[in-house]
C-alpha cells in the first residue's frame, strides 16, 4: 500500500469522525466508536510495513559491517504448496523434473519443486568420469533446447568404452563416448525451469506425515506413512518453510538413505520391515588428472582394465584422467572430500604403468573426489515407491552410473507418477521388491 493511499485512509477517517461528531445522536456515537476502532486498526495495519522497515534499519545500523538483515522476508523461500517435491537437484532430480513437466498434459498444470541443499552444486559433487552415451541419448541435446537460448552442447567425445577381462576382451558398441556431466545437468535444469519447474535452495530436514494401518495378504498389520509436508530449511538461516505436497521424490543421491531415515525407514527393530534401511550410502572416489605426452594418444578409448583401474584421454594435450575403486575394507572416510594422493602412488599408478608402459613417466597435475550413491545391496539403481511410504518415489543407488542412467530414470519415474506404471522401459526389476525378497541383481561392472 503506498503512502498516498495510507494518508487518504487516515484523512477520510478523520474528516468522517469530525462531521459525525458535530451532528450525531447517541446511537451514532456508538457506531462512531466502532468505526473509529476499525479505522485505527486499518491504519495500524497499513503502517506496519513502514514500522517493520524502520525496525530492520535500526537493527542493521546497530550491527555495522554486517550483511545480516534481521526480519528480512526471504524471497528465496519455496512455495507453501507443490504437487511434487523432488529432493535433490542433481542430474537425476532434474531429469525427473524435466520429464514430469514434459509429460504433463495441461501446460503448467502441475507444480514441480526441486529442492537442493547445496547452492553451489545443484548436481554431482564432482565432475565424474565420463559416462557412455548412445545415439538416442545424444538426441537429448535437441529435446533439451530452450527458445532464445544457446543450444545444448554436451561436449560429446566420440570414442569407445573398452572393458578388459582376464579371459576375454570386448569393446563397447558403436557410437559410445563421453560427455560433460555439468552440461547435461544444466540442460535438464534449464529446460525443466523453462517448462515451469521451480528451483529452491534449501535442505529437507523433516517431514510431516499421517500413519495408516494396512492388512497384508498374510493378515499381518502394517503401519504405512503418507507424507503431508516437507520441511525446507533455508541455507545459513534458522528460517524454514513447510511445503505441503502430494508426492515426494527421493533423488538425494548418496544421502537418500538418510532422507528415508527421517520417515523411520531403517529405524525400526532389526527383524521388522521398518528395520530394513534403504541400502544407499556415500562412498568416496578419487579422480586423478595426469599429464603424459607419450601416452596412448587420440585413439585411446575409455579403458577399464581387469585390475579395476580405468583411464581415458582428457582433451587433446596429453592429459588423461584415471582412478580405481578401493577395496571394501579400505573404503575412505566420507566426512570430507579430501584427496588421498598416496592412494594414487600405491594403487593406481603401478596398474596404469603395467597396462601402458608410457605411463611410468606421467605427472599428476590435479585430482578431485566425489561420492558415489553406492547401493551396498547389489550396486544397482533403486527405482519406485517404498512399500511403507505411500507417496515417496525413489531414484537412487546408481553406484557410479547415475549420469548415464539419468535420462531413462527421469522418464521412468515420471511414467510411474503420471501413468501409474512403466510405459517405455519396464524397470520393475529395479524396485524395492528385490531388497525385501533379498534377491540381489548384482551389477558387476562398477568402475
Ligand atoms: C568420481 C565419480 C565418477 C563418476 N563417474 C560416472 C560415470 O562415468 N558415469 C556415470 O553415469 N556416473 C558416474 N558417476 C556417478 C554420478 O555422478 C552419480 O551417480 C550421479 O551424479 C547421481 O546423480 P543423483 O542426481 O542421483 O545424485 P547427486 O548428484 O548426488 O545429487 C543428489 C543431490 O541431493 C542433494 N541432497 C541430498 N540430501 C538433501 C536434502 N536433505 N535436502 C536437499 N538436497 C539434498 C545433494 O546436495 C545432491 O546435490 C560418478 C561419480 C563419481 C563421484
């Protein structure tokens, strides 16, 4: 309400009171009193905003040098309601958002909110090793284009995947290669937002849910939960916003098991169904960039040695990236993303040099670490609803393959939510059923 309007209200109220005061009867005086209280209240409300602004200024002046602004209304709060909340703004979360918006029948009919706790990331913690891509995935570059913006460039490098095995050797199919993970994530994000998806930076720290007792086919009583709202804690603030929603998607990567714990999954007695955790945890992986002018050169595919070590060309200047997954017993600490350089000396370099003697003379130029969303049960993705939470869909546990799976996973989850079942690819085998039945579908080609 601007100043002119406020003054007008005050003035009109006062002149009205003055006129009635001159000519009014007893009943009129009672009306006047009621009316004058109403005007005062209205004036108070109208002044409130000014007074709050003055208080804010006073408090900020009392804290010179501080950029902290008390009582500031946070413009970055998520909306109070959403149809679907996706927790995790990584490549999988944004792919799901894109497919949901792309498939919705009524344009902008569905409010899809993506919540990401790390404002600097909204994606994988590191630039991972190169994923394979087939021609149909490459066509994503066309689908993800946004009008009046630069075309999507995934920086696709056409080259092979070569897995070496101790008794046999096989090369990848045609049209494989690697691409830039950030470009794919940003392409999904940009397109999803252009279609109306909402992005919010904040951490999901809690849920509100209702409980229901269901009877199973074996006449057992089962308590299931239905999420009513998601609590989004704003970054560097005590402020939070509950978001009421119909559906939640758990795309929280390495932390999806922790998110499920907030709903009691894995927290019940060990022999109960609630005692079975979502078997996904962070596993730290190092990637080393090495320089070796005499290395295998331009024709070098992404080579995965049977020892577990992998390498591929990085650009055209004699650089390569390389790494290996540690033994189960030597899994590094996941409380930080520090790189263990000794690990390269002891575990990676000797194997590299054994495969390509020129690598004896390499020089490490840089390195980074990131977390796999590691599925400890069978190192495969988990896609679908959890039987104990009737409105949370999972897309997690890809154990180092999440990037290359993300386009298909996004579409699969959107189909589950919007069509009630898988339509394009039947991914039923990736559901929670295999975990409850204790029937692992082991992924053996984890790099
Ligand atoms: C070194 C390395 C190499 C890799 N190489 C390959 C490869 O060659 N090919 C391949 O396909 N994949 C590869 N990957 C794996 C790939 O990066 C992951 O599988 C993929 O990024 C998973 O995507 P995601 O969206 O599921 O999870 P993430 O990228 O981990 O995103 C999940 C997001 O959820 C957010 N989050 C978590 N909890 C909350 C919460 N409570 N509230 C709000 N936000 C939350 C996190 O901040 C995170 O950004 C590699 C990974 C690493 C670490």
